[in-house]
C-alpha cells in the first residue's frame, strides 16, 4: 500500500467501513497521536473544523468527550468509550454523538471502532474497522462526509508527525 493515501472500503452486508492508512513515523509516535488528547486535538478534525477535548481518560472503561468546533464556533459533541487497549497495538472504542455532558443522542448513528497499529518497513500501518448497528446508520455517516473528513484528518496527522511530535 502506498504511503500518504487513505483507503476506505465499504462492506454494506456487514455494516462495516475498513480504513487503511500508512504513516511515515514510528509506531510509538503514531500511537501517541491517536491516544493523547493534546495531540488528537491537533489533527482529529478536518479543517477548518477543530477538535477540542473536554475530558479524556485513555484506559479501559475510560472515555473521551470532545467536540468538533466549526468555523462559526458551533460545537458538535462526541463521546468515545474505551473497552480494550493493547499499548502500541490496538484499542477498541464505541462512539456516538452526544450533548456537552456526554449523554448520547439516540437520533444519530453509533459506531464501534477497532483500531490496529502495525509496524512496516517505512512507518506504521493503521487499520480501522468501524461497524454500525444498521446499514442505514453507516449510510448516514457516509452522507455526513465521513470519508472526506477522515481522509483530511489523516492529512493533518501527516503534518503533525512530520513535525516530529
């Protein structure tokens, strides 16, 4: 797989998106960028949006409460609950849209993430599998711009890693 390209495949039957992206940085740096709030806030949102962490406990049973802040200052909150963590290898989280206090809103799709990190000859391959409760939920996230937004965020992460966090 060539570096600097985000590849997203859709599996409608299994309600799953698989995202592959290789980064030109050691696994420890890529892991930190995905698991430390100060670093996540620098890349997670596609520009001109910004990610802003309200609270984060990166541990099994912990959560990340953050908002995506639009250019107009309007915030959309999300909550990710961590269920399994293997340092520098993988972590799982369940994520949904919520209010500013972390109460999940039931009218928006809920996502189940498995994030895997593998060392390569030229850096680190991140494989993300996002499953949904229904095909309609997956379609809604795609229609909301997930593919373009996540690809843009990966470009932000490239810039952050190039600065040698």
